[in-house]
């Protein structure tokens, strides 16, 4: 994971904490940067505007398929 962080100029500690669900606060911009680093363009959406929940909108089915494939690879059983 360190080479990925270095290549994409991401802070290793933040990425590990994001992966483990241990960030001290929501970091939607970090999530958006990680998605972009994985080649998945995503836009943030907050609806309603007063909501604290951030949604990510993918541009098309191909981006969704890419996301699901990479998610399965990263979270699937290790062989």
C-alpha cells in the first residue's frame, strides 16, 4: 500500500485509517481522491444540503463495474 500512496501522493496513515474505518472524522475528499487514483471518476453529492452524509455519483455503468471489480479484489478472500 505504501507504493500506491507514494505514487498518488496520499498520506499512508490516512489511507490505512480509512481502510480500517478509524478516521477521526468523515473525509469525503480523501475518498474521492482514492477513487480517482483507482481510475474511478466520482462526484460528491450531499442531499439534502443540510445532510451530513456524502454520496458519490459514478458517471456510468462502466465506472460502477470497475469500482465493484476493484472492491472485490481488495476485500475478497486471499488465496
